[in-house]
């Protein structure tokens, strides 16, 4: 356990637990039909819900990150391994392996920022063991998260007092503690101030938003949702603008994370234009724009470049919903079944140029993001589930001073890979046995 009271990975080596689940129980929720209803957002326990990475890792560790001149983080969403957990476990193994043998000066990731849909299908507490604590038992770092629609969606017989109660209890504790669903695993709960929150870290400020329970589009304000979240967003953007003005430069990357994507080509999901308009309005009022926007929800990897007509700045919008949910999304097709082509130029409906730069709809994976005082470097890593290797599918760099994007050598849209990173393979439970098989020592 760290000096701040948090615990992350299990001590190594650790024996596998053996536990089985009835197949009928595993598949039960897939038969439930529920109509998503926009839900009220549980109030933050801290006002404003702002936290620092030092609150979790401690000042001495954060100083090491600061001294290294950069921060590295992981991000992906839609990880819940319901029905077919092998995909999530393969990605989780590669995430954990990316921490092994590194310190912060050699590129060790400082944390994992989850983009929502932690647990399928209705975010039940009973499945946090199978879909969260078990897969990431070896991830030796903090995991922060915004909720996805499946984390908040309810069905009539669910034994909770409010939407997002299990998510709140596991990610929004007032102090790190052991949630009962973690059972024998070491990881403690996270202490976010609310389901929407700001994380201040060296070189980066991440504003995480909750886009509610819709399967189609995301909602961050209005109706039962209220205006508290958009007021929080505006206040955080104004604070960020003041920080930059005081420093006279861009000492940190401003990242907005929201589960529903503003843009997507997924055939099973939709863009969220009103949500984007709400975010844009706050940015316009505050006089500051994000350097990177991260989303999940659509179960594939996508990258867009949005060029703002007002000043020509280029903003990358990423969809990273390929974290382990079994059903990857295929893209919408055009005339005669034509697939979308990277490089295709369109607009965002507001007169700003929007270009689809890259996508991959057949490989599970995650993002590896490196931020320093001058740039953001982002890699989309694909995971080979047979060899347990990860490799670069797409990469690019954002210049934080000029606000332009340079693309690196990318794989084609179908996911050819290069630069493999080997991971030690582990057994994965089959449906109906979502925990470790046998009692062998791990790794």
C-alpha cells in the first residue's frame, strides 16, 4: 500500500483464485430489455470535484514524473468482458506489461484513464469483480474513470438507490478503501470527487464528463440532468485559460474525456452534435479549446482532425472503444458498400473542416499518450490475442504551441501492425468461469 493509502496491483507472484459462475448467470443480463432513460447525475461529494495526481501517487512520485520532463498515461473505454472475457484480459495483460521494467524517466505510464462502460450490461456491483478488479489485478497504477451509458443504465429490478451507485462507490470514495466486490484483490477504490471531475497532473489537465445513459447520443445538460455539469465545465475551462494566461504559454495539455463520441463512423452508434455544441459553447465562452478529445462508446478505434475556422487550430478527436467488449463495431458503408476512406474531408456541421484520419474496426487495443511541455504524442496500440503482443496501429503528435497535428507512420485501416511488444501470456476464463483457472502461480 502506498503512503497515500492506495493499493494497486497484487503483490507478485500471487496465486490465482478459483471461482466459477453459472453460465446462466453470466448470460442473464443479455436477455433483459431496458429502455435507456436519461438519469439525474449523482452530486459530487467534493465541490468542485477536482483532484491532483499527487493525492493518489504522493508528492515524491509526482516529483519524479515532473523531473522526467513528461507524463505517460493509458486510456481506452468499453472494456467490460461480459460473455467473452478473453478480449478484455488480453488488453489488460498488455496494459500491465507496459508498466513492467520501467521507471518514469524511461516512459512508465503514470495511470490509466478509463473512458466508460466499465461493467456491462447495467453496471451492477456484482460484476465489478469479473469485469474490473480481476482483469486489472496486475495493473500497478491508479485507474481513474468516467462512466459510460452502461455504467448508469438501470433496469427495474436492479437493487440500487440511484443510477451510477456501483460506479460511485468504486470510483468516488471519500478515502481509498476495499470495496466488497474486490474480494481478495489488492486494489482500493478511487477517490474522484464525482462522476464528472478534473484530474490535474504534471503536463496535463483532464476534464472528465458524464454523457449519461443514452445508447444513441450523449447528454451533458438539460432536463433532469440539469446545468451543474456544464457550469462545472465552464468554470474548469476558465481556470485553465487563466493558468495559461498567467504562464504566457501552454504549460499543460488540456484534454477533455467524454464517453459518447462527438464524431463516429460506427454503424451501431451515433455522433452527439448537441453534446458537442454544449462543449463548444463552454470553450468559446472561456476562450480556450482542448488539445485532445477522448471518447469511447463506439467499439472501434477512430481518429479525426477538426480544423477550427476561427484560427486554424487542429484538434484531434479520438474514439477508443476497443478495450475489450466482445462486439467490435463495423463502420457505416456508402454507395455499393464502400468503406470509409481515411483522408476523406468533410465538415462538422458548423463550418469547421473535419477529416477522418484513421480507423481500425477489427483489433482490440488501447491508447498510450505521452505529454510534455511542448507536445502530445499518442499511439493507438493493437493487441494480438494469440501472441499477447501489442503494436502500433496509428500514431500522431500535437504541437501545443502551434496547435497543429503531425501524423506518424500508421497502419492501414484494417490494422497491419509493426513494432511488437511481447507480453507474457496468461490463461483466461471462458464464459461461465470468469475467474482464473487453476492454482498456478501467476507469471
